[in-house]
């Protein structure tokens, strides 16, 4: 059974996510680990949160919400979402994302994301209601009024 939890420390097995992401040319887990280690991003500012998906005790995925500095209105950004390949197509990413979305909307009426990392990213976020936008620092947005949990 998959369990989603808000976390305040990186799980001990975060290296598994990082290794798989690195192997696929995806840098978001390396950024998560490196920025956490440097103190640059700990998901601890107002409205921010980091979530993990666990299959039993094993880490299956992670994703977070941070402030979005690149909009004219107050917004939160979906960040660093990654699910191990063995757990994909089982709803793990959707569970993580929905927790991220709900948390983001507690602080802001607008959510953003950058879905340029992989070809599957844009369709994933669009299936959750995000709409494509033309902007230099984001590819998609979702307004609270448009979200259907």
C-alpha cells in the first residue's frame, strides 16, 4: 500500500531516486539532494512542503512545493517530482502531485510547474488540470478555481 507523507528530512534511501533519475538524464533529484545539503532549499519557507511516497518502508517517490518568484501574483511551484520506474503507472505520481497541489492551494490561488524535463511530464500535469503557458520559467499553470480534486 502506498503512503504519502510530508517529510522534514530527506529519507535515507533518497540516493536510490537520485541514481535512477541521474541514469535517465533527469537532474531534479540531484538538485533536491544538493540544494538540501547546502541549505539552499529545505522546503521550510511559508507555504512550502516536501512529500514522499512510501511503499511499505521503501521510498517510491518524492516531490515538493515552493514559492514561485516568477509570477506577478502570489503563486506556488510544483518542484522535484520523481517516482521510481517500478512504481510508475500505479498512481504514485498522481497521489504525490495531488498532495502537492492541495498543499500549494492552501497558500496561493495559482500553481505553476516546469514540465520540460521529459516528454511524459507535460501530459502528466495536464491530466491533473494544469494548462500550458508561454513563459520563460514555467510551462504550466493551475488556478484554484479550475482544480477538481
